């Protein structure tokens, strides 16, 4: 069966429409996941001092409470750009990131490890003066900046 030019164009437009609809649905699913993403610091380890800097690694547990899988090698389309740690809205430390390998299945979690947070240890010592307040997790929060599909998302949650 030989296809006419008009039939080829119609099939091409139909295929393009299906691909666009699928891509639009996937984009909507990813936005739903990002908007509902939950996270918390899972562990703090590998603490070291370098000149006036205090460095420590954290792992973050991301939970996807939605019915959509978020499992892609994003090729830079979705990336965790920055992680910030605050106490009483005072920036304690931060890490730049280029994490683009993100896989969080529906109703599941994933742990991202080896994120190095850098802070000025003199500033941290100043915060440590009142140890009781310093260890009160209600006063701490984490911010994560995610760039996804041309948009920037700021996610923040308390440590507790």
C-alpha cells in the first residue's frame, strides 16, 4: 500500500500530537511530584575543619508521596542546584550541587548521599553558645533549590 503525501502528513501530525500529549502528561506528572516532594536530612557525617571552614557531608531522604514515578536520567532537565541549612532563619551552611540522576518511585523514597555542606566554623561556634537552643530541631530548616524543565522550585522543610 502506497501512502499519499496527505496521508503521510496526517500520520505525522497524529504521531506528533500523541507524543506532545504524552510529553505534556509527563511534564504534569513531574510537576506534581516536585510540588509534593518531601525531604529530610537522613545523616550527617565526615565532619572536617579546613582553615576557617567547617565541612560536613549529609545524606537527604527524598519521599515521593504521589502516585507518579519520578525515575529518569534527566540529562540536566531536572537538577538539585543548591542545599541550604538554616537555624532561626540564619544561614548556617550551604552546598552547591549538580545532581541530575534522580529516581524516586511512586509512594517511595530515595536517599542522595555525599552532599558536602560548607560553613564558616566561627559563625557556627557563635550559634553553639547556647547548646540547648542549638539542638532544638524545631529551630532548623533545610531549603533545596531544584531546577526542572525551565522552572526553579524552592522546597523548604523543618529538620524535625
